[in-house]
C-alpha cells in the first residue's frame, strides 16, 4: 500500500492519572498509485495498549498540504464503534473530529473515511488521538497517498541578479534544470515573482525556458505588504520531458527591483529537495 503509516504511542507515568497508552495508524487502500478519478478509502485504527478501559478517546483527522502535497477532501466518515462527532463538517480543511465512547484494553476501534481526489498528485493526512484529562499523548499518525502517474524528480532552480538587457530593459534570469534526467517529468509551472517599487505595469516581455510560446505565460500585477512596493509575477507553463533551460523576465531598466523569488513544481512531481530560489 502507498499509505505511509507512522505509529506513535506515549506511556509517560503520572502520579495523578493512570498511564494511558494508545497506538494510532492511518492507512489507505491504495497499492502503489490509485487511478485518477477513483475513490480512496482510509482506515484510522486506534488501539488501547493499556490495562484499563480508556474513555472519550478523541480523533482529529485532517488533510495536510505542503510543497509536495495537495488538499484532499473527505467525502464520507463512519465508524462501527460507539461514539459521536465533535466536528462533523468533514469536507473542510480541518477534517473531522470523532470521539469514541470507550476503548477496552488491547482492543482496536476504527474510523472509515472515503475521499475522492480532484486530480492526480500526492496527498497527505494526519490523524491525532487525544484523551482529555490524561497527561499522556497526543498520539499521531500520517498517511501518504499517490494518485495518478506521480514521479519522483529533482528540479533545481537558480535566480540570478538582474542584469542589463536589451536597450531600455533589465533582465531577470532563472535557470531551471532536471537533476534526474532519467525521469520523464510531466508539465509543470515555474513562477517568477519580482518585488519592485510601484510604477506603471509594463506589458509582458519574457523568454520561456523550454522554447515554447511566450503567449503561454501568465503575467500578473499583485499587491504586497511593503509600502510603495508591488509584485510582478510571471507564470511559465513548462512542457513535459523538460531537461534544462533559462527563463527570462525583462522589465524597464528604470524599475527598482528589491527581490526575486522563483519556484517550480507540480502535484505530479515529488521533489523532496524543493525547487525554489531567491535573490538577493
């Protein structure tokens, strides 16, 4: 199964409460990678490893989103064991919270979750068990699920200091390279964000890293928190099987550039090292 399970337990002694020892796992039903458009089923299992019945075991299960994972929406949550929802709005970003009435010693209790990912990519969830009134815990498990043709690659991104460009222009160059050339990368986005002094927003003037048409590049003007600054963002749609190239963003030479940030990626590319660079 592709779902990575992290099992955690706590058995710290307390002079006030009897020690509580719980183990929790979160596991999907996917072998390798799930086909796009299909449902994914998760099982959250909580086991009371102690010698006494534990009451009011609360489970909070939610999606986790980071640079390499996307949001997954829970569509249905049920349990065969007695308990009730403390948060039944399971389709939002904080998932759901379920409280088991009690769990006898050395017995498991389960929660069954159905989700249907919106697209291919990697998805992560986290399930945490707590026992109110206990000095032990919390106990946490993480699941990881691949959907579609997910690849493991390593993109390298390097931002260079602005340099003089064609007459009247300065050039911001960003080198992009596939450090795993044996991996056939899917298409991905390269985003170049330039923070500048507020001034007239120029027309797009870009060179793509893969030789594709500049018409495929999105050019946006965005506000920032710094006074009298704004952000100009170029989003390049880089074609599949990309190996190496340089993106260029050309702006008027009179524009004051404060910083540049570039990042590349796609939910179908698992890049453990990240793909981002900044200047200065």
